C-alpha cells in the first residue's frame, strides 16, 4: 500500500535491465491528458502508466514545473527556465541557457540516457520546447 496516498493501490515494482548490469524498477507515473492539462481518470481512479509512456509524462511535467517553487517536489525536480525572463542575455545566449536548463531538468531521472534535438522557440510571452529524449525504454519526443 502507498503511505502517501493510501486510497491509491500501486502494484509492486518490476525490474528492468539498464546499462552495465544495473537495474531500475519499472518506471510508473500517473497518466496525464496533455490537451486538457489534467490527470486521466477512469471509474474515479487515477490511471497508472508504465515504462516509456510514464517517462513521457514525467518529462512533460518536469518541463512545465518551475524548480524550487513547490514544496511537494524535491529540489531536483523541475526546471529553471523562468530565470531567463527579463534577462539581458542576447537571444542566442538565452536559447543556449534554455537548452542547458532543459538538459539539467531531465537528466536527473535515471531512466533518461540522453536529451537531443532540443528546439526552443518563443512567440510573444510563450516559450515552446521540443526535444527528443533517449530513455531506457526507447525514444520519447516531447512538445511543451
């Protein structure tokens, strides 16, 4: 039973081979409706995802969460892209820093091996991020 959310029953972990003999438990995350920006519910219960789909949700949410802002998360979770708002960096320097912040935000998860093809675009006051993430389960493409 899960002590943090006793009403949610989480199945036992299943090991997945990673790298040189090390293993990680099967990654799990609650399903997220990217269009409606809310958890997916079925019959009044949160839907639990595993593996690649779960990592994709984690990546999406980590890129949408400002680091250090919420006490519910550790200081390792989230990103620091908001620091660039109002900065005096050139557009090229801002883009470079944003890419670094994206990599730093995602590489804390041991299920992620690499972050590639980061594309940063700003339209007005909105920042769009696209990236390809290599995970222990395969490639994940994310758009935030």
